[in-house]
C-alpha cells in the first residue's frame, strides 16, 4: 500500500502521530515493537504504552527480525516503533546492518499494508566524541532514515507535537 516515515526528536509526538495515522486506516492494525524490557522501568513503559493502544492494535515484538515481521503479516496498517532502536539492537547483535536494511526496505515495499515507520532524528545534535560506536550509530541512523525516506510516499518531522510534512 504505502510507506510513511515519521521522525523527530525524543518526546516530539512521533509515536502518537503514527498511531493516529494508522487509526484512520480501515482493517487490521499492528504495532511492531522493537523495544525489549531489559529492566523494570522499561517493562513498565512498555506495559503503559500497550495499555494506551488498547485492542485496536495487535502487538508484534520484533527487536531484530523486523523485515520478517513485516513480510509475514496480513495487516492493513502497521506502526513500526522505532527504527533507531532496531538499528541499535542490530549493532549489539553483531548483525549486518546494510543487509538488514535492504531486507527491511524490500519487505516494506512488498507489503500490502501501509507501513508507518517511527524514527529518531539523531543527527541534529553534536558529533559524539566519547566513542567510535556512538559516531557509527549516528552515521548509520542517518543513512537508515534517508533510505526509508527515499522509498516513503509521505515523510513527517515532528516538532513540539506538531507534524511538518516534508514529502
């Protein structure tokens, strides 16, 4: 159907906006979560967000196997939240980020669903100087966001809870 990218800074309203867009699409809806509950605080956050979504969205957990989750679905709308966390998961799992990004793009383009990707804009801040890993992550996130934006029919940047349509 379509690929939509919603980006912005932390707590900018990205997820809320993506869920609102998905809620306007008739049919079955999924929320594809890339987060993992690695501690109590994160588990509480995940439970809170899941309760907020209610039964309108079926939750699929895909911290690493995101392309497969999209390819194997039969939904009309899918909110993927979020790409930058997925990228971090790939890096820590020592996966080939380039190959996984190619697989993700292929799955999104082939999907019958409207796939709404949520991502963080991490390139607007200072260049990380504390580690090569931080710089590598920032660079890969920028490339990932550009690649998804290139195939997306719509791109939004969230600022103070307000969507700015870029494409």
